[in-house]
């Protein structure tokens, strides 16, 4: 992914943002309302259709209902699309899916929304790996401001983590939930990984399961050409205390790669989830532990 991705024009207060629920069925109604209020207080108009009220098993409506809602949001007059929540189901929408040939608009979400963000990346379009509506109110003030900075066209501050070495690298940023991304490998939704700075996070996966995923990445050769790895939060991922911690497992599976690696960056579940622009050119310093966003 050496070529720059196309980002939409910066948002501005007064623009319209449309809500979709492309994955799991919505349960956190008060959290959704709190997230909507934050965008409204910023000056944005929020369009909320009845589509998110649908339920189909553990999904927010059938695949047809959810894909139709995504299509209508993408074709409509809104300048951005806000994902209500993650969960599971986004990839189900993308079997046979074609993005309309229209000017891009902002798509914001994380976790299961990885599937939509990666699909956009394969079309040369950028998005934002950042808080969904049901998690936005839990973000600290600096993280909320960072999200607004990201979509409103202001420079982003660097993020500080812990350097694992490997020198320095520059590449296009490709954030993802590890579990979701693993299931996109070898499908049409997998972007070109050559030279990317891969930013990974996950939640509620035992270390041995994460080990199994990363081993698949290694066996498939997908980690051989990456320009660096930025690790966010792996929350609720601790296993048997008599074996490896999740941090020890990550070191074992990734520490020998010939690229810069930075861990403990402030993005992911269950804590600050710093907005990350998908496809932006970034610098990763594996010695100082810094992920920076040159303007």
C-alpha cells in the first residue's frame, strides 16, 4: 500500500453524519445517545434512520437490510458515516459488494468495522479507525478532540508507547482488530500489506488464540514485507497465569521481525482509543516508542 489513499474533504460543524449499524445488534441505547450528543454538541447534524432498530439473530438486521443501510448512507447527502457499534457481521455485507463510484465520505469505527475500513482501502479510500458511537462518551477529552482533529483536517499529535527496537520505519498506516483482519487474509478485502505500518489491537482473546492468529500471519508470509508494527491494547486477553501473558506471547511471535515495533499504544478496547487515519503516511520509531503523523 505504497500509494496514498484518498481522504474526503475535512468535515466542518454543520455537516451531516449518518448512523449505521453494520455489525452486531444494538444493545447500548444510552451509550448511543451519549455518543450522538457529543457530535451534536460539536455542531454536526445527525441522521438516524430506523435501520439500526432491526435485529436478525445477533446481527443488526439481515445482511440485505444492513448492506442496504450502508449503501443508502454512502449514496446519500451526508458527509460522513458513523458506525453505532462493532460486534460481528461487517464482513458478511461485503460478499459481492461494490462501493458506489462516488466521491468518498468519512467512515468512522473500529473493531468489527475493520472489515469495512480494509475494503475501502482496497479501493484507494481512507477512513478513520476510531471510537464508535457507543464508546465515544467513554473517551477522555484528548481522545475526543483527536477524533475531531482527524476528520476536521488538523495535524495529529504523536502517540507514545514502548519501543521494542527495530529502528525506524515509514509507511502507510493500516489499523485493524487482529481477529477480524486475520479472517480477511487471502480474500478480496485484504489490502496490499507491503510496506505498511500495521496497527493491531484485540479484546477478550486468550493468548493461545492470538498466537494461533499471528502464526497464520507468519506462515502465510503476510508479515515479511510490513514496514513496522504498532501494537495497541489487548484488553481482557490474559490467559492462564502459569503460562505466558499476552505481552510475552506477542514478544515471542513478533519480536524477531526485522522492522520497528512499538507496543502499548493508546488505542483499542477498554481504554483510550486514539483515532488513527487509515492510509495516512506515518513514522514508527521502534527505539523511542513513538508513532508520529507528519503533516
